């Protein structure tokens, strides 16, 4: 049963393939490069489709996009992490079960951390081009909208209205054709703990690596396999 790498970045794919040859045989990983997906919905769908009957340990690699910020609690490594950190985390670092990861992603996409009024403010921003119009649409003052967006930003790890707009656009407009039903937690049989271990992570910088052999027990998902 090979490891699975979900990325569109050929350089990252090659680097991970080399390191994964050093991973113990009983540690079956699925590595998700968050920046390779246009939305949380796309990540949810491919994990559910490819791993629903496969008991693997998940490792998420964060980047600079808004999805990486929202999923920061799941991130074990960053694209800018050093080779040493990549090697340590892939061999013995923090991983998650599929059930835990899907439930967390579903909660983020359903905005479960927000109040009803905060959700109302978000969808007003989705349908309008500026704060003034959004405020008028839901009969609130612009100051109140700014207050709501500030609180939403803290809850979702987003630091500006621009990032908030990018997130809601990618989840509720760009990804509309593939909306998923994640209104309740998924129940997937697993005897493993959601969180395997918790070493500290130091983002530094991933170095270039050597090419990989032809048969190394790693399944690489091609760019056309996911959105």
C-alpha cells in the first residue's frame, strides 16, 4: 500500500517522494498540499473519495493561501519548512485520522465557529462589492460590519477583509458546482487517535532534493486528478 501525495507542485512532489522512502513501513501516509486546491470543498471531496475505505495517517502542508490559514490547526508542515523538519515530521511527526480531518474541514466550510449574525455578514459580503452596500443589504451600519468581520477574522485566522472575501468566494462561488454535503460530522470507523503526536514545527526553507527511483511505493496524484 503506497503513500499518497496530493499536490500539483512537481518540485514538492519529488522532494516528498525521496523523503518518504525513509518512512517506516507501518506508517502509511497521505500528504495534502493545501495550496494545490482551490477550496476546502475540493480538499474534502478528494479525501472522502480516495480515502473513505483506506486507513491512513494524514499530514497537511500549509502555504500562503487563505485555505492554509483557515486550516492552520491541521497543518503539520509548511512549504517553507526545512528539509530536516520535513524528514522528522514525515517519519514520526504529527498526523490526523481521516475522520478527524473531514469533520474539521466540514466545520470550517459550514462556518460552524460563527454566530448567526456573523454568517449573515459574510454572505452580505459575498453578494456585494463593498462594505457600505453590504451593510445596507442587511440593515446594519458599516461600523457593525467592520466589527463582525474583525471577529470573524480572529475565529478563522484571517487578517483582512480581502482574505475573508477570497475565502468566501472560493468556497461559495468558485466552488459552487461541486458543493458538498457536510452538514453533520462524518462517522468513519477507526481505532486510531485523531492526533498522533505533537512535536514543534519550525518553518525555515525546503531545500532541493535528488530524483527518486522508479519503484518506491509512493502513489502520486496527478494535477488533473483534483480541482
